[in-house]
C-alpha cells in the first residue's frame, strides 16, 4: 500500500479503493500501523451474525486487532477516526460504534448498488491521482 509499506488482502476494485483510503488515513493521522497490525480477508473463525463477518467478503479490515476493546483509542485518536468516517460519508462503519464494540474493525456499511459507494471510490481515486490531493497531503486548517 503506497506510503505505508503495508499490504492487506481486500476485495479488489471499489472496496479496495475505500478500505485502503481508510487504512492510509489511519496510518497517517491516528497512529502508525506496523507490520502485523493490519488484517483483511479472513475466512475462518468469524461469527456470521456479527459485523466481523465482512472480513470474509473482503469488505472489512482490522487495524491493530489486539486493541479492539472499548477505550483502546485515546480521545484525539477517536476524533481522528471520526474525521476519516466523515470523509467516507456514511459508507464506512467503525466497529467502535457497534453494540459489541470492536475498535479495530472498519467495514463497508453500504451495498455495492448504493450510489454513495461508487461516488466515494471515484472521489478517492481522483484524489490519489491528483498531486497534493490524496491521503497525506497538507491540510488547509482555514478551509
């Protein structure tokens, strides 16, 4: 994954564009993700009734899976996570907001036919292809 030295197996295409954006922003803005702290596609040991089942479809990632319990993020880190989620316009859900909290889980919360999914992926891809517009670019604090 560009700029991080990490790789993660996810569903190629639209989900990949969105999930890798989330991972890169987390890496740059929340806390550095180290080797072994990123999990993607996983087939075994998942509860099919829980959000973690999205890992089996390649539409979810776990960042720092050992830190999934409530309170594993500092307040500023949670604020940064909220910023990433806001940037995704309701297409990505954070397991920290689920009834059974998993602060390491991020997954697509909209189906493949939801137009927001494709609009978001298009916007993110355009940002990555435009110098100074993608993840890690300087932020204008004035707006």
